[in-house]
C-alpha cells in the first residue's frame, strides 16, 4: 500500500469538510457520490465503498489474515 498526501481540509463550524480536488479526481468521486468513514484506532479513513471494518484494518495496517 502506497501512502499519498492529497491535501488538507478545515472543519467548518457546521462540521463540514471539503474533500481536496486531487483526491476526488483520483478516486473518481463525483458530486452525487457517497463516501464512508471508519475510525481505526486514532486514524480516520475515508473510503468510496462500504467495506468490512476488519478487512479495512488489515489493509490499512498491512496485516495478513490469519488462517484458522
């Protein structure tokens, strides 16, 4: 997994954020798209599609699934 800095966003008094244009373009997020937020420890992750939180954590923290 390669990390890429996209930009920063400032939270408004109303609790709104603007996603940086480069990130929207990279992920093909249009004005009608929904995005999903997950909190993993102290990391806030934005994803384009709903995912299993355990699989997301494994992906973000680069953990291999253990065979049972």
